[in-house]
C-alpha cells in the first residue's frame, strides 16, 4: 500500500507523513518549491525505513495532482493526505493587477486540488482507503490576512462532505482534521511578524493551559485513518484543546 501526502515536506504535512506511514512504508511526498525541505523530509522518512518518492508539482492544476498520484505507480493507495497550502492576497478587496490570478491559484491549491487528487487516485483507492484534508479554524472565523486561505478551507470542508457521500459505497472514507494554529511556513506567510505572538496568546488563552502540539493532532489523524473510525466519514475533527470555546 502507498500513502500520498500533498504538502508533506514540512510542517503539519510532514508530521502526518511520519505518523501515518503504512505498513510497507511506501510514501509519495508532494511539494511545490522548497527542495531543501523536501530532501530533509525524505531523510527523516527513510530513517524510519520508508521508500520515498519526492514529486515537485503545482497542485493548482489538475495535471499537477495527476503527476503526484502517478508517482505511486500501479500500487494500491491506502491514504491520501491533503496538507498543502499557498497564501495569496490578504484581502478580498485588494487593489492589485494580478489579484484575480493569484487568489484563484490559492483557491485551486487550497481547495479544488482535493477533488483533483481524489479523482486521480480513484482507480487505486480500495475499501478501507482514507482521504484526509487538513483544515483550520479559519474556515469559520475571519482572521485578518487569511482571505486566500479561510474561504478555501470552508469550500474544501463542503467538498469533504460531498466526496464522503460519493465514496461511501466504495468503502472509502473522507474526513478533515483541524489542528489549532501551528508555527508553519504558511502560517508565518499569512500573519507575518505577528505570527509568534498569535501562537503564544492562543496557547495562554486555551482552557487546556497550553498550545496544541503535533503529538496531539497526529493521534487524532491516526484514529481517523484506522478501522476504529470505519463509520466516521464526511466530518471535521477539531483539535483545539477547547480554545475554540472561549
């Protein structure tokens, strides 16, 4: 079996790749630009005995999604993880000559590529396969600077529900995982110099008394991708430590 992780070269995607390795350790990692980070991820995964394929591709197009899936060869696909994010214009009303193009590309990478990946993988998905989309609280809250990501996440969560219903007869489950804000490259790109302070304040304000760490959300991801969650599909599992309640 093979696992495909779009955006698996760093941040949340890499944490999920490390935590969800299938039994035969075959994994395809998709990345867009940072080759150094991709090779570092490859080293971490191979140290665990994984057979890794790195694919540099633009998931803003159907062809980019197909190239990522094609790297799995003829192997059955056990898991598809969508953890890629690109940050576009910070405002919906920004006056910019290429606003439409850059915002449209961000929507394609952050949302539509979930459909393109699933369609490309469909012939190799099997009963028990899972599709996992990484979303965020920005899908239902407005954060300044998040206009190219939050609406896309909301759109993708709706796609998760529709895909879940269409794939349920095949025994393939589709869910979304929503970790609390993490110190990732995309988070820093969206919030700039305020990102560190935002994370610190979020952790301090959490009823749990601390920020969410990778071990918190990878445990939730393991549950969603195992037979223990066989009847869980089309849902968003938040891992906020209660921070969304106060």
